[in-house]
C-alpha cells in the first residue's frame, strides 16, 4: 500500500503595510535530489494545496509572473519540506511576496480587517472523531473552537478564534502549546474559511449558537467494529463512525452529516437500503452524540 502526504499553505502580497491574499500564483513543490515535482495554483484567498505527495525531501518555489512585478522578495519559504512514509498533512507558514525596492500602486491592496480577522488553526484531521477528541482537551471557554470540513479534500480543520489582532492570536498559540497534539498550531487569516468550500461542523464556547441547526443521521449501531463493512466508509457514502456507550454497553454508530436543517430531511431511506440496513435512519443532534 502506498501512503501519500498533503502539503498546504497561503500566499500573500504585502506593500506599504497593507496586504492581501494573491490568487493565480503558481507554486511548485520540487523534490531535492530527485525528479518528483508537483504544481498547483493559489485560489482566490491565496490558498494552495498539494495532494498525493510521496515521501521525500522537497523545496517550495513560487512563480509570481501574474503580478507583473519584475523584482519581488519572497519571505517565509521553508528550507525544506519533509514528507513522511506514514502519511501526514503538512501546513506551511504563509509565504509573503514583497516588492524588492520601490513601492508600487499597480495592485489594489486592502488593509487586513481590523476586527476579528485571525484564527489559530490547531490541527487538520482525516477523521471527524479524531478532531472531536482533540477539541475536548481544550478549554473552549478560554479558546472558542470551531470545526470546519473542507468539502473537496474531506479533511477536518479545528480552529480557535476569531481574534481582533495578531498579538491575541499569538498569545493563544503560546497557550495551547502545552498540549502536545497542538504543537503545530499557527495563525491564519479569517477569510480562509468564508468560501463555499468550507462547511462549519460545530462550534464550542461563545460561538455555540452558530451550529444549532446542524444535525446527523444515524443509520446503524453495531456492537463490534468488525461488523462494519469497510466499503461503507468511502466517498460514495459520506458516512463515518463514532463509538458511544449506551446503557453501559459500547456501540459503533454509523452516521452521515452534519446536515443543515431544511424542510426535507437528509436522512435517507435509500441510503439505508444501499448499505443493507432495513431500519429507518434516526435524526440526531450534536448534543445527542457529544454530551
């Protein structure tokens, strides 16, 4: 079995103490002492993403010709990016592009929003349940949490915030470093999570009301994980499992969601038949599952 890695980050342009994410910039991930090379382009919010990256040592290069600037200084490029043989999601520091000598006016720049403009990204998770386990280790009253899902990458992002300035965000990063699982926490612009690619899964703390209309569909409850067919947990069926103690007995619940409350329920009898479950799906709120 071949294990792949993911590498991601954001590119900004800075000039005269103003900055904005830059779209359309080509980013290369090139293997050091090897022939592997991956290419991607930044999205509207400056975000770039490499999937299916093999194990190895790589370097990042940026091609910023779309900015029509002859001389740019690139900051925060890592000396090397090391991907593991076990597979991982590697999140890099923001890459910053600046004019080398003179200031320019050819690109419309805006100040970063002064209000609630930063999040601290605490972790990226392939499994929904893993993100929830880590979230439970954090004091959500001190650090309000949000859990987002990126729709196309099917990954879960745990963040805290928003913060009005970078200093407050950095203070949180220092605080959460006492938790080993959060040593890779870093600051991101709040704009990242506003696109339609991101779905808010849940929020803890002061933002709890944001998710009051989300619910889940329970299709089955198993007493043994071996009973669950592996082919059910795949892209064709957007299902996941969590384990819960019910009346003193451990069960593995097969769920879909979260779903947004609408006139027609997302809990589908057709899905039940497709996974060979004859029972009617049960609608569950977040509090039902995560008391």
